[in-house]
C-alpha cells in the first residue's frame, strides 16, 4: 500500500521541549541479547517501530517468551546461548536491514536450519558483505538470489573464530560477526578502518559478556554467558536529526530535545552542523548503560553555510545524510560530500534519489560515484518520490518548511519502520502532514 504526505506549513512552533522515541539500533541489540541471556531482561524505552516489531516476532518464533511491548516496555525471558529453537516457518524481517544481518550472524551458530527473507525493498539489498566472512568462519549459507535475500542457513556447523579486517565501515557487519563469534571456537578479532557504531560492544559488556574493544579493534573471547539485566534506551539521534535541522532553518526557533543518545560514533550529524555554523548546545550529559546521553538545545541559525564534509565524519553520520542534504540545500554556498558511496546501498540509492528530489524543487546538484555537491538556495515545492525510503520521506517533509509552495511526497509507508510518531510530532511543531492512502 502506498502512503502519500501532503506537507503544509502553518504556525511553526519550534520552541519548548520535545521527547523522541527510543533508539532503533539499541532496541535491536537489546532484544537479541535479552533473548540469549540466562534469565529475565527488562527493557524500557524500546522503539515500537516496524523494524523492531518484526524482530520481536522473529525472536518469539525462535522460542523466546516476550511480554509486551507496552509503552516502550518489554520483558524478555531469556533461555541462554543455546536456548533458541528451530522455527516452524521462514523468518520474515520486513524492511529491516539491521535485523536480517544481525540474525544471519546469530543463526549461523545454531544447531538448526533457518531461512531469512524480507520485503521487496530488503530483498534488493546486498548481503555478500556478511555472507563472505561468515563462510570463512565455517557457516553454511546459501542464497538463491545471488547475493540478496532470501538467506538459507544450515545449522549444526562448527564455527571458528576469525581475524578479519572489515573492508568497509559497517556496524552491521561487525555486529553480525560478533554474534556469530559467540558460537565460534577461538577468538574473533575484528579490525575497522574507520570508527562505526559500537552499540553492540557496549551492550555486550552490559550483559556481562567478555569483550574487549579499543580504538579500531574488537576482540571477542568465547566461553562466557550472557547475563540477564535491565536496559534503559535513550532517544534516537537519527530520529531527532530531522527536527534538529528543522529548528536550524526556522526563524525564531529555540527548542530542547531531551535524553538523546550522543555516543561518539553517532554524532557526526552534530559535528557537521556545528561546522556549518549551527547553534547547537549539549548539556545535562549522563550515562545510560554505558551510552552517553544529553539534552540538545537548538536555535535558529541565520548564517548557515555550506562546507566540505570531512571523510572521517561519514561513518559517524551515515543514517543522517538525507536530512543533511536538506540542511545543505538551506545553507549559503556549496556543500561537498565525498567518500560516502555506502549511501548507495541503503534502503535506496540515497545519493541518486536525494539528488533527483532536490533537483525537482529547484536545488542544483552534481553527483559523483561516492558523493554529491549541493548548491544551497531558495526552492519551490514539487512532487517527490521517496522510493519507499523512510529517511528520504522524512527529509523532504522538513524541506517543506522553506519551500515557497507545497511539497507532496510519495511512498511514505516505511516511515513507521523507524519513527512511528513522526506525523504526530510534526503536527505538534506546526508541520501539517495530510496523509493519503
């Protein structure tokens, strides 16, 4: 089913304080590790988006009792590392690339066979990046659709630890191999060329597992148990990113977003926007389960300028680039992005689709294999096809704030995968979204 947004702007209210839903990446990892723990794990702040809900359903199919979710709270009755059971059916992961990649690693170490599949969009996303190193560990994986889902995993293999240098910056690959490494004989050592999200490493420590990580090296030592615990999940910086940019480009803005996760591997967005001149301030910082959290205060920025984005920030802002493209469209001058070819392998080719959308509303771009140049300026409305990419749909919703006529966005159904109350928060802040099936 198609869902269309008609975006109208009236009485913008970028003032006050706003709370956002829980972090999607942390929710995924808490669900999986809770299932592998040796008792009851209570999770508060779980994101109840479709990506996490399909993962919860799969974990239930693997024999784990889960109570909830109720208002972001769930109780997982873990059965230990070897407590999962053979599912009766193919495991459907919807649109969740994180879930299918992490579960491929986890299920490669089980005693039973399994098969993973996604929706139309997910089944077009490449999986060779996880399949190749998993096979080096001894996993028996078949995928009839070349390097794409469905993924068939033969159980009862004897995995061995791996010393592996990740060819690209990807927290999903790293986390996939760490979950497989739990079931492998010997150490699993992973070396990154660039920093990526370290949520899996931090959360494994929270669950009591023996894992060492320093700089760009992660070492997993087998023979441990995952202990049950309680997890509080902070708000998602990737969700708040849309409204951070909205506040920057809206005159009179003076707003605070509460309890946002600011893990240093996730704050590329903040670093980039500050370099562009944005008035962004972090305060009330504290720690949730090893994760840094803070309130983010944003004011309207009149002198917002285009920049050359440093390559070392790419992996730290990889999910936020659609809204950063909109920020660049509202900046003075040219914003140049290079070294971001990973954007072509997301829910859509985000370089191509964002460029097409920006061109339709009057923003000039030049695209490259690994990036884009965006010339900021005034722009008009238009009809945007998000290609089913949730972050592109939300990004162009925010673009409507400065458009001189209405923006309509097609294929917005997948917004609920990561941000189920996006429409609600938009309406509260004065961005009127009329939805049409």
